[in-house]
C-alpha cells in the first residue's frame, strides 16, 4: 500500500509581490487590478510624496503637469526617491542625483559627462489618475473601472474633502461597517443616531455587476445631534448604499426640503491590516456653513466606527459566511461578501 504524501504545501512568493507582503498572493494579484486612492490631489504639487498601497512603497509626483506614480526605490542603489525633489520635470534621487522623467527612464547621471545610460536605470511606474479630488493608483495596470461618484460633478453640489483617517483594520471590515445599518443606534448614538431607535426596518438589496445596492428607509435622522431640531417630526430618511468591489461604497441620503448628501467611502488598503480612508462628500444644501463643522462631524462619525472596527476578530473580513452568525439586518453585508467572493478573493486576506 502506497504511503500518502503528507508533506506540507510550500508557498512560492511571486517575484513582483512587495517585500514583506501581508496579503495572500492571489488576493494581492486581484486587488492590484483595481484603482485605489493614495493621496489628495492638492498634496501632490512641487514635491514628491511618499505613500504606500498594498504594501508597495510609492512615490507620487508631477512631471510638467503629468501625474506619475512609481515604486519608491531608485534602481541605482535603492535610495527612496520620495526623499528627493522634482526639477525640470524630472525626479532627482537624493543619493547620487540621477534624474528620471515621467516615462520612468533615467535621463541624466551627474557623475558622468557622457557615455550611455544603462537601460536598467528605469523606474517601475504604475497607472495613475486624478478624480474626486484624489490621486488613484492601480498597481496592475488599471484594468478595472474607476468607482463612480456622479454627485461630485453635479451642478449645484458643493465639493468637500475631509481629512483622511488611518484605521488599523482591513479595508473589507471598514467597508462592510460603512454599509451596516444595524450599528447606528449603538456606535453612533453620540453623533447622530438614537439608542432608543434600535429596530432596523426591512430593506431591499439588489446585486449588481460590480457589487450591490441597498435602499434603507427609517426614522433615524442624519443631522448631527446639535442640528436634530431641523429634522421634521416623522420624516422618513431614505438612504441608498451602493458598493463597488472591492472597497468602495457610496451613500446617498435624502434630506428635508430637497436636500441631498452623497458620500464616497473609499477604503485604501495600505496593507492587509492598515486602511487609509478617504471620504469625498458632495451636497446641495448648507453650502454657506463653515466646512470646519463638516470636518468635525465626519471625523466624529468615522472615529466612532474606527474604535470598534479595530477590535473586530477575526481581523480579516470572512468571505465564508459560515465563519460568523448573520442576522436579518445583515442583508447588505451578505451581498457584499458574496460580491467579493465572485471576484476571486479567498477565505482570508492574509497568509
């Protein structure tokens, strides 16, 4: 009788994965095909900016108006290009002064007056776009569409960019928390919800090609606690959640008197357990009020979320629904997890 092969399976790290990658290799490949926000467009001006996406250190800069994102490593001796500067449209390495243009090619070596420039002196550059006031990068070439946020460019809507928030949790956990309506009464009691208004009315969920959509109507006001007097008695608040996989969710809220608020929850996976959250907002009301109040309310709500999301266990969003016990109010969460499974993400985001 043959002896079964019980040797453990070994994992061979793909050569293009980032050093010390925290993601499962296949999940990293999938996530790399999508666009992810890495910075505010206003932060990328006359100096290179250091950011990280999917464990890959990046440098972002503008070359004669053209946006460039590259691996933050000079191919000559491995110095971080983000410590350098931009001069005449080229990024200058701080170690030996080598310059690289927007095409990634080295175009000047100060230590040699003539002679060929080695072809290997070329940066690893990535697909880069600017939209909704943010810089977006795709490490895999941008084969997937950019998330939609039509309210941002709709006439009559004010564009608002609150500061980003760093969350020590997976992007999947944060995104699922954003579309969860059952936690309003408990997590957001101090900011806008009411602990005595606990019941989640039945709501519908529709699967879509790139994710899902859920329409939720309740009496939970969306005004900050300091403005609750502006909510008409008995007003029904209509919220529409739309999710584009992997980590993008739009929330549209109908306010009284024709007001409309649109929020793009863009959770950027810095690593498997670190998320940088960008939240562009567009609204057609209260456009004359100070933005500092908007920033403060936005920070309060997402800090309330962060405090619990960072403590969830397991840390990674379980794709297998049998790993956790769902309740009736979890319709949107269940649809979101199925959508993630359909793009090929595994049972866990990390090895």
